[in-house]
């Protein structure tokens, strides 16, 4: 993930729709982070999929980072 540390603005911009509401992908990532912090199970692949959508990156690019 270090490769993507330079992209916080891109994440912020892509996490909101044109009305300023959080996009579905962002909301789902929030749920995953909450699960992780509560030591609950979650599917890493799904988290990468949502993150990839927000970053405009493929699943494989995220795995390689």
C-alpha cells in the first residue's frame, strides 16, 4: 500500500459523488474498517475491490503494491 500513499486527494475526491455524499464503495470500506477494528472477520478481496474502484486501480495492482 505504500505505493498509494501519495493518493489521499484522489481517494477523498473519488469517495464522494457530485452532491458530496459518500459513495457506496466508501461506505462499504468504512464497514470493513469497523469490522477489522472490532477483530471481526472480513474478506480482504472485497476490501481490495472497493479500494480499487475508488483509486481507479485493478485488484492485481493493489496486490502488487
